[in-house]
């Protein structure tokens, strides 16, 4: 049956928010991502399509005797389920169930991972924060904390973690306040002091001679910058596709995601909170090495807008890296983005020569 006009608008909104390039970046095989878009545009429900693809990948993983192929299938299953739950912005029963299935599949991937992966659970304000610790080696040069924004949470960034591990750096893929399992299972939401939550992950890995970096993607880039300003234990910061001045967006879907992040009924309730989360380099600049990643085809953050994150920052390693055709958070150049950022963190966190 042909979709109604309202259904067509919803389908197009979902496909714009979750393009094939983003799906591939997060770990969905390209052929499955393209199939999902085709089926959804034909009228099938987004969550049902991605859930079925995830189940198919889980079946492949269970039947696979080769551990590497099984690992990749488990990850593909988890990635499909990440996108299945994105059909829902509020934390209803369907979203929670899909997210729990995704976590289960990612756990099966983690058991077969190229690098040792352990789960993270940190008490915070009466709840808990969750994540995944990718261990590079016994004598890692340092650790980098990586996270997303309003909808792309910890498990989406496996390839970033592995790029960092190959450079000798541990990586913590985390869900901060208002994100992923920290919200759905831990009951912790973002607020004006959201940086305190991210600093809890710094507590886990900081040690003498073990520097810590932070890498925030999309709206999480703002959280990374604010955390690095307030927590001087952070020795390097990467900001990828983030506004410096958060505002209530004009789009209903994004408003719902923002409201869910902060645990309020509607985004309008955040008018008194968002001003406290503005990055102001004139008043409180980033002092550590800072890498800003920007894309010329980013529909969310205008080209040049992120340069304000470098206001007042004079570190010689700080710079802006631009992909002229880069989409939001550089989905369409994921491998190059990961390699560049991982190499930069290795330089920024390397102990000074004696």
C-alpha cells in the first residue's frame, strides 16, 4: 500500500537522519543499509526492517564457525539494532527492548573482539553510567574517552576505538548522562552539570604518566569541550560536528531527542538550562591540544561554526581539519577521520621527550 503523505514525510525524515553513510559508519554492511532504505521507502516500518536485519545477522553469527566472521556478524546485528531503536525518541517499552537486544549482541561481539573489551559501570548521582573499555595493551600510552550526542551512542563508535587501540591508546566508548544505557538502564539524565558525569570516566583511567583524551561527536562535541575546560586532567580534546552554542532546534524530531537527553517532557523546558552549556572561549578557553573536525556538507553545523572552539587556544597541536564534502561528523570519510584523529591523539598524548 502506498504511504500516505504524513507517512512519506516521516519516512523521508528518518532516511535523512540515518543516511546510508551513517549506517555504514556505525557498522551496518552497506548492502543491508541500502536494503533498509529501499524497504522503508516502500512503506515498511523502520524499526521492524532494522530489527529483522539484526535478527538475520544474529542467526548468521550463531551459525558461523569462523570466529572473525562471527564477530563481524554480531557487530552487524548490534549496529542494525542501534538504528532500529532510533525510530523512537522517547524511552518507551519498544525502544528499551530494542536497546537491550542491541547491548546483548554487542556483548557477544565484545567477547570475540580483536582487542580485549570489558564493560564499564560507574555509580553517579543515584544511578549508573555505562560504557565499554577497549584495551590496547598492558602498557598503553594513555586513554581516550569517546561518545556521541543525542542519538548516536557508545556502541556506534567501535571503529574509532579500534583506530585508537592500534595507536597504542586505550579507548572508553561511553554513554554519558542522558545517553544510551546510562539513561535507559542507569536513569541518569543530562543537566547543567553534565560534565561531572563525563569526569567520572576520567576517574577510571587517569593515573600518573597515563594521560587522558576526550573525543565528542555531534552534540557530544560540546560536552567534550566543556568537560575539558572544567577538568584539567584532560590532556587533549577532539570535537567532531558540534555547535558551540546549543539552541532549541526547529525540527520536532530533534526537539524530542533533546528533551529525552535531559529527561524533560518537551524541549521548551530547557530554555533555562541551555545557556549554561554555551562554550565561551573568551571567558573560559580550552587550554589543551584541541582538534576540530568539520564537514563542508554538514546540514547540522555550518562550515566554520566550530572554529570558535579554538578561541583563546594557543597550543601548537590545535587545529581544524576540514573535509569539503564531509557530512555530519564526517560519516562519509569514516576511515580517514578515524586514522587522522587517532594519529593526532597519539601525538597529543605522547610523553614529552626528555
